[in-house]
């Protein structure tokens, strides 16, 4: 587990869940101190940081030594090199750690400069160079989903690990991505507009799985991607709930959690996060 702050990252060893062991905080490389969001690869050794400008993702190696963790930049990539507005929204590694998925699109800052389509980008992660340790990062594909709405949270199924000794891996095109999105009204009038949970097959086909007049914000799916779980938020004393969608059966269950704070309805809609235990 990695806890990323304004200028440092703290790594936690959670192999023994009842006795999590934190390392001392490690200073982030200077460019990473403007990051807007971050994610850690499944091995716990590579941190991806979305930078404030240039729609760049910085990759930082976290190496555990005898007494401390060292953070070292090993490369970066421009996900949207021709776009000037800051549009990156969510980052998530694939289960094999060889692909980083990125969503981008409308946000509270970019709205004043016109509508931006929601985009899904796959960044391929190359092996470390034997001499320098540097790695190659390449944007494999970027797709426009123009009618999806502004992206909020991204997740994908975590396939079971491949047995040792095999070379089979799931190519990026075979991965299903799930994300929540809000309509433009949600930025102009918090709590207004519509929200949706969508699934994309990365061939340009996005399927709406759920829609709501309430905000669908935090999102995760079960490891087999059969269940999607989202936080639902609206104004009122019973505005906060969790909705579980059985994607195979086409049924949903909603569990009330109590009142929602007014700030929960404000962009960038990142106060409510949700994770399904693997």
C-alpha cells in the first residue's frame, strides 16, 4: 500500500494484514509533487503519478532497502501530447502490471475552455534497462467516447494470476474497463444532472450498465468482474448509499449508509472512494 502526500510517499507492507508495517516516508521526486492522482502497480514497486500539467504520467520506482525505501523516477509519458488543458482523471494498473489505464475528459477546470471528450488510454510498460534501470512507456491506444459524460472513477477486473512458467497474457484489447461518469450539469449545479456506470471494450463500444439522477461516484468491481459496486450520492438525510450491480443477472441491490455531506456533491467528486477486497 502506498500513501501519497504533497511531497512524500509512505509505503506499507501489508503481507501480514493484522500487523501492517509502514516504512519511513520517502521524498517524492520533484516533478511528482504536483501530482493530482496516483496508483501503485500490483507488485508494489512502481508508482504512477498524473502530473498537474501536460497530461503527463510520471513513473517512480519504489525500492525497498534494508532500512528505507528509495523513490527513483524511471520515466514518464505524455498521454495526450497535443492537448493543453489538464484532463487526466483516473489511473489504474492492469492485473499483470504491464499496462496502465488512464481516463481523461471534462473537469471543473477545463469546462471554461469548452467540452472535452472522455478518452480511454492504454500505456504499455516496458522492462527495465539492465544498465540504467530506465523503462520505456508507450501510449498503445487512445479511444474517444464522446457521449459518455465526464469521467469520475475507473476500475477493471483483476484476473487470476497466470501460473508460473507460462507466457500467456491478456492483451489490452481484451480488457473490460468500468467507469462512472457525470453530465455537465453536475459541474455547474452540484447534485444536478445525471450519472452513469459504463463498460468499454476498448473497441470504441461503451455500454451503459446503470444510470441515475443521483451521483454514481466511487467504483470498484469484484475480481471476476461479475459485480460492480458504486457509491450513490444525493442531497438529503438519506443521500449516501452503496449500489451493488450483478452484471451477470442484471439485478441491483442498494444499501443505505446515511446522510451525504454537501461537499460530497462538489466536483471533482473524489471524496467518496470504494474498494472491493480481493
